[in-house]
């Protein structure tokens, strides 16, 4: 994998460093030694960051011809128009099949290049109305951390760049690799709660209620067992009504939705890291049958369990999903 990261004068060091750090860990951990990352700009030479530090030996736009993924990690300001060099470079890279990613305000560069027309997109929450105005043909989604269309990707503000880059690691190298990179960076490997395979939504609020937090920890070790609201409430020594109210206040979601999301996430891990049959995965994650499992999985991720495994798992797939 060859990744070209766009640099420009006054880019913040964090925005520039986020993709370099995530993809650099891939090679430093020997997960994929042939992954390479290069910086490029409209002109070869050096750029100066917003903090005043010079970054030298930056390549020119010709390096993009080498890249499989081209990343615009930020942008000076939503009102700043894209330059002709960057616009042409992005167009050519996209036309030959490279993935184009606009992280944070980098989505505005992709919008100016015409790569977001007719697509859902995301950027920093403060700039959402401006992106919708700048790209009226795009559906701007304020609730997601990033959106991946396979050929074009955008992410929300600042730290969501790490989420998006970890997503690319996960997409190409699998869950185990992304988890190892995330552990070294001391960040969550996957902030879950999505509505489709490549659209990730923010994590539900962490439980602030001690009793509820204890129930969550207890339930996570029993996903293969029936976890009805009544059973959870009994473990919390609360009435059903009181438990549901406390649970929603503490987590921002319902007990049933929380259990389903945890089961689906556990299923993703098992599909990626084991060769268990679909029936075995369904049973281990507490689904009543493989049919129920397939229905819920497909509704959540827009793909079947076997299709997901085929795409993500480094191990051979189990029996076909018939």
C-alpha cells in the first residue's frame, strides 16, 4: 500500500501527523512492511506548519502517480478555494483508481474537486453547514465519524482522522492489525455503532451510573446467554421500569439496542479472527438462530456474515452462508 499525504503551509502538526502515525505503525509493527507513506505538496521543497516548524524534503505532485491512497489531511479554511495543481492531481489520481480521502476540513478540497457530488460526506461539525452550501449535491451527515465510498472517503473533525485511518488499516489488513496499531497508539480500535459496513457512528456515552456500569461489565461476559431486560434489571437489583430509565440516562441507548450492538460487534471479531461456522458464531454471540443472526447482521452492515468474513478475515472462511 502506497499512501501520499498532502501537505501545505500552515497545516497543523496534528493533522499532518495523524495519518503518518497510524500508517507508520503498520510498518513499525511489521504488520505490512511494504506499506509506504510520503508527503507531497503543490511544489517540491518544504512547508511550514501552523506551529512554525519547517517540514523539508516534501515531494511534488508527481509522487501522487505512485500512490494507491491520496490523503488531504486538512484544509486551511472552508472559504479557501482549491488550487489548480491540487484539483488536477486529485482528478487524475481518482481517474486511475486511487482512493481519495479528505480528513476533517480536507473534505472541502474534495468538494471543490467535484469528488463529493451526489455522495454522502462528513467534515468537522462546525463546518457542516458550509460544506452543505459548498457542495449542494452532497448529503452532509453530521452524525458519523467517517464515510467510505470505497473510492472516496471523508472524516469528521480532528481526532476522527485517526478513526478513518484505522478504518483503512482494518479494511485492508483486518481487525487484528487495526487493533494492534490502536493499542500502540492507546486509542479505541473501532468506535462502533454504525448503520452500514463502512459508516461508523460515535460510541454511545459511557455509563456514568456505577450500578449500570457493573451490569454492562457483567453482560459482556455473557453475550451467549439470554440477556432480557428483566434479567439485566434483576442483576442491577432494580425494577424493570427503573432499570430502563437509569440505563438510558447512563448510556444514551436502550438495553435491547446495547445488547444487540455488543453481540454484533462480537460477531464481527469472531468472523475476522476465527474459522467458526456461521451457526457457531451465532450461538456464541447469543442469537437464537443463524437466521436471526444473518438478518440482524445484514441490517446493520449491509452485507452477509460470510460476505463480511470474505472481505475482512485473514483466515480461511468457514462454511458458505447459504
